[in-house]
C-alpha cells in the first residue's frame, strides 16, 4: 500500500466521520407555461414561491411517503401537508430570519394559498404576538451557555410528547421548509436541514430566468433527509411536479381578474 500524501493525512485527521443524512438535488423546471398562464389570468400577487409551494403540496398529497415525521425513531404519517416559508424581519437589533407556518396547503387553490401567505407574512411583520415572534422574544433572553439544552427540551416536549408549550408553536416547520433565493439575487443555493424540523426536506427556489431560446426556467434546490427518503422515492414525484408545471390550465384553476 502506498504511503498517504500529506494532504490525505491532514484530511483524515481534520474531518470527523460523516454523520449528516443530507441528499442534495438540483432540478431545473420549465416555467414558461406557468408564467404565460398567470399573465393571461392577470393573477396579481401570485409569485413563483407560491406556485412551487402549491405544487409541492399537491405532490406530497399524492405521494404521502414524502410527508412523514420522525417520532421516537419511527416514521409517522402526517395527516395533512403543511409548510414553513422563511422570511426576514427588520427588528430594532437588526435582521431576523423567521417564517410563517401555512397549514393544509393541499386543500387550497393557488389563489387561496397566495392570499393566506401574504396575510401570514403581514401578521408576522406587524403583530408582535404571533407564536413565532413570541418564541423568538423568549429565546433571546436564554443565556447562550444553556441555549442548546433548552432547545432540546422544547423540541422533546412539543414535537415528541406533542404537548403544548406556552409561546412555542407545535410542529411549526410542517412537511417541508421553503425559502426564496430570488429576493437575494441568487439562482442556486442549498439550505441545510434544520435539526428540529422533523420533515424530509428543505427547498430553495431561485428567480425565474429567461433562456436564450426565449423560454423561462426556475431552479429548485432540495436538501433531503436520507432517513426519510431514498433516491428511488423521488422519480414519480419529480415527474408529477414537472407535469403540474407544464399544464397549469389543468391544475391551477386561477380565476381571471
């Protein structure tokens, strides 16, 4: 056996053994048909993030094996498709990354989802008593030395025992987390799995981009938890997602304004 190079020896003793279950996937979707459909319907306020959120809700409804949570070492089926959409808040002490929980999205129309998201984001920004704002306000007073055990206790009580903790939302991250890259000027980025989320994936949605042939595409970057899904689990859901995006007339049912 040949001797190890200096870098190989350094690498072996610098990095620990891998312990993250993340699968990274990049999907470029044709957004042309959706864009033209929304323009024909004069659909004001419906963004690419609303479209992808709604479409993923339909995908998880059809393929419920993607819509489970970990509970005491077992995968438990969720009763409905919920999501957590991240957003930034401008606070007195600076920018705060937060978000809104949207429940039962598979039963909403695209228009209803868009309106629900807009209302939830407005409430989060201007109502200091929303559950997420209350949670952040309390956690800011927790000393850094005990922050990790406090989070673990809250996670165990709220998400394992399923008990309500005043000021702490139960299962706020739902079936998947979605964040927008377009507002940041990015087309590609992978969002880490959040340890207490209890869901299978985090999704990053880029800004729709015009290609040289005149078509529009949007990139979706997914970080998936290998404890929930394998690559083979994704073939049919991805095909269905592409079908939705290619046939908005058949799926979206947006009323003209």
